[in-house]
C-alpha cells in the first residue's frame, strides 16, 4: 500500500512538471491572477499633476517628476513606472489606487483581461493592500485605453506645469 501511494505521488509530480514545462514551451498565459503592484516607497517625492472633481468626491493623480518628464517627451512610460490616485469620497480620504508597469507583467493576466504590462491595486492610508479591492475592476475599465498605453491621464501628465 505504501508503494502504491508513493507511485501515485510520483505520477502526480511528473504530470505537474509536464504541464508546467508545456505551458512554458508554448508560452501559455498564467492561469492564476497575479498582482505585483506595490505602494511607492518614495510617495513623498510624487507630485500631484491632476485633480478630478466629482462634487463631494474627488481623485488626485500623482506621479514622479521623472515620469512626468517622460510623458511630456512623448516616449512610452517604462517598466517600473507607478501612478497613484488618491481617492476621496464624501469629503473624506478613502484609499489609494496604484497602477504599476513591469517587464512582461501582461503575461500574468489572461489575454482578454490584459492591460499591457500594467497591474493595479488598492491601498489604505498606510500603504497596505486593501484585501477587499479587486484589481479586475481597474483592468476592465483601462482595457479600452490601449491607444494611450491603458492610461486615462496621459494628456494631463503631458500638460502638467510645475
């Protein structure tokens, strides 16, 4: 009986390895939703480049001065870029939303949900992930903005004057 279990475990391990190798060899997308977005460690260096008012609610958009300079130049924003929205609802701070770009991060997301190499995450006031947030909400909205590298605020970034 022990030998039977050992053989079954070996077969399962081999089958798992074969599936993993096949996925790699055929460049299949990851099946699990991965989110690599982090809260910027240097957020105190970010500048507000836009505010979107909605009555008693508003969003402030932030980026680093370097990111704004790249946007102004017309060049694509590089991997490592983090954009932040500070969300206020009913005149109270609610949360931060971070949009972060990484090398080949699009491969972590199924093709029909892919937003280039951007990932999205919501954070609380302390920069901790809000577990109640669903990045899919951001992906579904931003997916229609491929022409602008999946961003809504690129024009405001280009128009920003310090």
